[in-house]
């Protein structure tokens, strides 16, 4: 839960963008559900 709290705090303080929060999902630090809780938007994976 430490990563979730840290990322949420940075996002609320406008230190992180939605793209940066999405990176947290990509790197396994938060879940897609947690992304939605933080940003208020559904997580959409970026296709390469």
C-alpha cells in the first residue's frame, strides 16, 4: 500500500501526471483499479 499512497499524494499535489500514474501500473507498483481510484478515470493500456 505504500506505493499507492505515495503515488496518490504526488498526483494530488500535481507532481505526477496521469501518464506517470499509468507507469505505476505498467511497472507493477499499483493496480488498474488503484489507477482509477487515484485519477478518477479508467486505466487504458498503451499499445505499442
